[in-house]
């Protein structure tokens, strides 16, 4: 949950998915938000999965995070 007036109730989701080679990777999907979901300053196309890589900067509303993967 994000406390931000620019964040929709159902804004985006991150899914763990295997890529075509079977490696576990992560996809970010804007699920029809009002104000958009951004990765590295680029607005995502709603409902179109975006493969995340370490270091990607995700922005929802006024909040930003760097995507990292832990091997724990």
C-alpha cells in the first residue's frame, strides 16, 4: 500500500515470472492507473508487462524506488 494521492487504489503489480530461458525475473504491470507508472522516467503502457532489471527506478505518484533482487 502506498500513501500518495497520485496513487490509484489498484495501480500496479510486480509479478515473478520465468523468462524464456527459465530464469526467474520480475515484471511490472500498470493495471490501469489514473496517473501512470514510470520506469526510468518512461511511462508504462497500461496492461503491458515490463521486464524489470536491477537498478530500474520505479515511480508511482511522488514515490520512487530502485528495483533490486536479493538472492536470499
